[in-house]
C-alpha cells in the first residue's frame, strides 16, 4: 500500500538531489536506489531495470570515491532483467557479480 504513495515522493527526492548535488552524485544515486526498490515493489521491473543500470554505470565510473551498494545493485539489476525475461542479459550481470565477488575474496585472504 505505502509503496504506491512513496513513488512520487521518491521521484521528487531524486529530482531534488540531482538539482542540488548533480545527476552523477552519490546522494542522487542513493535516492535512485530507493526509487528502484519502490519500482520493484510496485511491479514496474522495466523502470527498476533502468534505475539499477544507471547506478551500476555510476559505480563503474566511481570505484574509489563512493560506490552505491555495488553487489546489491548488480543483484537487483539481474533480478529485474530476469523478471523482464532477459535471461542472457541477467546471466551477463551475474557473471560480473561473480567475478567481482571472487576478486574481493582473493584480496581479503592473507
């Protein structure tokens, strides 16, 4: 119930962060993450996919100074692609997620 009411507020939050901090800023991307989750809750996987793709692109361009939940974004992006019936695209993202996860595990081992 509340997700339908939250959607316009989340869109407005993204617009305000984009205006004040810039479109490609971490605060805007965090607001986009929330909007993407609301789109999922509201059964709008196509809109969610666009949001998660945008955040993933931002993350790839800003690896050191503030990614926005990179693993969760890739997983949500993959899930939205599967919901849309885009299995091959989802598998590509899942492979990227696996590679990223493997690199992180290798770095953390003594």
